[in-house]
């Protein structure tokens, strides 16, 4: 599969292991990103359309044409329980590709959210539904249904490569993509990182300074940092 394919719907998707997806859902985007080796983040211009939006699921990918949301309707047929839809565009577009009606359709298929490098609308309704959406823009401008794109091809969304079946986790801090074959490994690494941070948190609560916990005083002194009364 190539991300430049136009006019194709791939109906067979190798999704990440459901147990690994469930394990990843317990961790925040920042933790997963660090645990995975500081890779996989989408650009920070993709933001939640309401503050509490959060999602974790396997990707059904969509390649849209600018100002045309036809392929989102096509993608709805390919959604399974626990999927998230990840929509990229062949070129930059902030039109309102998605709203409450499509959210209702996707939710009926078991979809747990949408990431779109484009615009959305009906944000009050989306929040009322608690349907998580992360988008490039909020824009009332509507779209047409005239030009073919593709479904379930690799796409680049917010500068991150997303393949069908990869795990997408999104929260208030951003969006991270976990390759489907690494899902279990990254979940375990996230658990280890979380446990390590809890140990540090306890020391900070007890009054330990980061200067001492992280052994910073020596390197700072070597660089010439001095304290003066």
C-alpha cells in the first residue's frame, strides 16, 4: 500500500493486539512518546475541539481531497469497535469536513474518535456527545462530495506516518502514533516509565530538589555556574 494511492478502499486491516491497545489507553501521550524513544508525535497544531477529549484506538486511515468529505462516509463502513479515524488531506485544507451527523454515524459503528488534519464544525454537539475530535481548525465552512480519495492507506497526518491498524493515542498534551507491531512493547515501557516517575514524585513530595535527584550540581559547576550572596 502507498499513501499516494487514490480511489482505493483496503478492507483488510492488520490491527494492533486489543490487549496492547487497552494497556496503552492507561497512559498519557507524553509518557508513551518518551517510552517509545521520543518519536511518533503529531504536530501540536492538532488540538482537541473540547478540553476533556481523549482517545485511544486502532487507526482507520482516510486520504481526503481538499474541501471534500466523501471519503469520510466511505471510511465509516470500514470502522470496527475500538477504531479511531485518522484523516489526512492531499493538500492543506481547513474546511469543515466533519460534524455531528458524521460523528453519530461513526459512533454507531464503534468508533472512539477522530483525528483530522483539517477543519471540523458542530463542536458544541461533539462535546455534548463526548465524541473526541482532534483537528487542525474549527470551521463552519462546508464541503462537497465530488472527488475520490482513499481509505486504509498509509497517510501522513500532522507530520506523523499513520498506517491502518496502528495505535493512536490523543489527550490534552497531543497525539502519538504507536506502530501496531510495537504496541505491547511500548505499553510495557510506558508502565516502567510511569513506575519510575512515581518514585521520583515521592522524592519531590519529600522535598528533594531536582538539582540533587538528577545529579545536576556537578555539571552546572563545571560550566561555571556560581552562587553569590
